[in-house]
């Protein structure tokens, strides 16, 4: 089993609750129909889940623990949605019969699992013939920013070291197509899209979020416990994030690989 690198500290949830179907699943939205059933693997705090529930007949939100699933329950309740079910499970061994869903969706999940190919096989198994498996993952090695703050280079190298030490693959976006083919998919549409943080508000939000996250998230704790960084190192990286956020020329882009795989 891989360990989830980020954890669920408020600084992490601040980022994850920003996600919507529009900014994180736009490649899938035109393929959805009001009659569909959909499994949302690794639903997190449920903001994308809730948006998808507005597009289809029924959604099942899946997380690894009840505590994580409670975050999605709270969002679904807040929005007053009644067409979402909840399940705890492991994407490597889904507790659903074959051909259960029209669509299986996973956003930023495969980069964190122990065996992404096995996960994709399971996602295909529970998808009805002709249905879609939709996956989207970022690619950390493709992150770009300006100004060229040295501490952000160090942050990226540290994140990749911790994520791989946890059993994940942070450069997942570029690997999705190869993983899908290894999982047996033959009808695959691949695409890519980016998040860009460059105006004053976005730069302040993104930089402040990571300035907090590098100090307080599970990733920070693991970095210190494993000897990959000291608390002083993390303080310095946090200051680097704040320096980047304060620059009026600041720019940060995150590329994502995306796949629509026909079952």
C-alpha cells in the first residue's frame, strides 16, 4: 500500500476545495449524460463530486477511510444533493460487481497509488461495456514558475523524494497513457490541460497555501521524520513560497495528463 503524501490538513483541503468539475474535469463534462451512474474514486472533500452529481443520475463517492469520506459527506450535505452514495474502499480491489457504472472518474489519484495499472484494471472492470474511465493527474516535473526562486526548486525536489518514498509517482501525468495501455485499454483519448496561477489573487492564494502546507501537512511531517529535511529547511522553503507570491511578475503553471478510456 502506498501512503497518501498530502494528508488532510486544512492547508491541503484549502487547495482541494478549490477544485471544480470545470477546472479539473472539463475534458469529461461533454461526455456525461443525465442518465449515467458514476463512481468518483478518491473523491476528497467532494467539490468535484458534487459538480458531477449535477450532471448525472447517481454518483458513488469513494475514499479509503470513513474520516476522509466524511469530508465529502459534509460538502454533499451543504449543497443539499440527494443522488450521492458513499463507500470506503481500495481502488486496487473495488467492492462492486463487474459492469456497475457508466463512468469511473479519478482526479489526482493514480499518482498516489501503489499500482496504477492494477487500479486502472479495476476501474475498467466495474465500468459497463462502452462506458468511460476518466483519469487526470498532474506532472510535477512539468511544473514551471517565475521568478526562478531557488527555494521552489528545493521544494519540488523534496516533494518528489517524499512522494516516491511513500510509494507514489509524482510525475504521473506523462505516464497515464502507458499505464492505460498496460491495463488493457485500446480505445483511449489522451489530452492535457493546465492550471495557471498568475494574477494577484491567484498568486497570493497559491503561494500562501503552499507556504502553510510545507510546514503543516503530512508531507512536511514525513520529510522531517525521514530525514529528508529539517524544520529549518521547511521554514526556508515556506519563506521562498511567500517571496514568490509577493512578486508582481509571479507565474506558476501545473500541467495535467488526461485520459478518456473506453471500456
